[in-house]
C-alpha cells in the first residue's frame, strides 16, 4: 500500500509542476503586456493600468494559494492519512454489497431448484401412472406389443373430414376426433398433421399442415386437379394412425376462379338434389378461338355448362342436356327441350325457356342458344350477339346491348357423382 510520505512527495511534485507552469504563464503575460503596451494609444492607458493591477493581484493570489497548499502538505500529513482511511472504508463497503448480492442470488437459485424438483416429482408421478396403465393393459391383453406400438393404438384417428371451397384453387379442411380414448389424452395437447398429393402422381404425400387446430386451409393448388388428403393426430413424439384418404378436386374455371357463391348457385339451378362435378372440355384462351376448335372438343359429349365473360365484364352462360353437333355445311340442327336454361351471374338470375327451340348447332358457328338468337357466337368466337328469343325479353344478359366481345369462354361436361 502506498505510504503517506509517498503520497506527499507525489503531491509536492504536482505542486512544483503547477508552480513552474504558473511562472511560465506569468512570463508569457509579461511579454504580451510589453507588446500590448507598444500598440495601445494614450486613450487606453488608464484601462491598461487597471488591467495590469488586476493581473498583478491575480498573480499575488495564485502565489499565495500555492504557498498555502505547499505549507498544508508539509505541515499536515494527517490529511493524507484521512484520505487513506476513507478509501479503506469504501473498499469494505463494496465487499459488503457484493456479499449481500451473492446471498440474494443464492436464495433465487434455491427457489429455482425447488421449482425444478417439484416439476420433476409431478412428471415422475405422471409417468408412473402412465406406465401403470400400460402394464395393466398389457396384462389384460397378454400380448407382445411394444410401448410405442400400444401408445400408437391409443391415439385417436381423425374422422368426418369435410371440405369447403375458399377460392384461389383452395379449400378449408375440417375434421373431428373422439373425445374418449383408452389413455385419457387431453385433446388440448394433441397436434395434427395433414398431407396431400396429386391423385395420379407417383410422388409421396407431402406435409402442408402441422398445428393444434382441427382445421386448416390450403391454397394455390393446380386447377382442375384431383388431390388425395390424409390426416393424423400426434401426441408428444408419436403420430397416430392416418385417417382414411379423402379426395377433392380443385376448381377448373378461370371465369369462376374465386366466385364460390356463383358456383353454388349454378349447382342449384342444374339440380339441387344431386352432387355435380364439371370436367373442362374447352377453354378459348387455351384451345383456340375458331368455331372448329369448339366442335372438335365439344360435339357429342352430352350435357354441358357454358360460361361467357365479355370485355365489359358481363358474365353469363347456359346449361343444356343436348349434344352439340356438326351438321353438313349450310344445315342447322334445331333442338328443343324443357331443361335448357340461360343465366346471368351479374344479376344472379336464371332464364328458363319461354317458347321455341332451345339449342342450335351449325358447323360455321360456335354455340347457338334459342331462336333469334338469345346467345350466338360467331365463327371467330371472340365476338357474339344476343337477341330476344326463346329465353330473353330485353337482352338481359348484356343490359340491352346486342353485340359483345368475348374475353373468355369455357365449356364443361356435367357429371353426376
């Protein structure tokens, strides 16, 4: 430890340095004064003398202060001793604080250890209970199942899987599980996995959901594609049996891609008592806009659904159970029935036959519906027209406009499940 005399010598040295510095500064001031004295005029002499006096007083004061400090250090070493003692008290206080903090940390650690031991005890009790149930079940069955195999058989299997169309080539999938099982699982601790694959694909099922809710949504699938979906429950690190594979087909219409309510309405108009599916036969943007493309892909297929979308966003269509045909050049195949109807999806309105023929086939035209014609598509199927005929009274499909330009046309085969 540094002695008081060492401390005194250190301070004395600092005082001498300070004294030398002050004397140097006084010398500099004297030089500055001589320079200023030469430059000052007589009118500033009085002020200069006043400043000089103040400067001399300051010099005297500084010299007196330095002398007092030196005398105090030389004659009163007890002050240094007091400083040393004060430092010792500070160091002792710091050690006491450190000790107190360490005791608090020890209390916290003991509290954590107590909580950990309590949790370990609860886990051991739960494990013993579980193993007891497993042993009892093994004894009753007298079989050679492993723990994992028996646990697997106790995890419930999802059932009653349902699908809801959410547009964008996607579905919301919902399922249920039994509330009671042999190990009394807490359903809140169950998780679910869902996998899917394209029905005709050689690839394995791919996981697209892993969560706690018994429903999920999947979007962005391929259009007009059949998918296989299966679901299982998971408990801890074990997965239960997969559900029965369910199949669902994505939307196959560009025109009605996200129009779920409109699709439901079309199902109701065709037959509200049957499950209906649509197979895409023709899409103008994909298959061509010449009437020969229409006849090549749609003739003699059976009942069809037709959808049209114009450049002014009029969306309308027709359903007919009658075949489309390609009669000899110049001939027209007129047909009549009571099931064909037209509809407007802008107005959500169905138009049944009033009178006359319902469908007409002509090789040099696209689809023709009604006498007049209520809906007519030219040989260049980008253009069409509508009149009042067998179904319409005021060209309701296009708000009274006779001619229209087609942005898209889709024709589907109607299938019953």
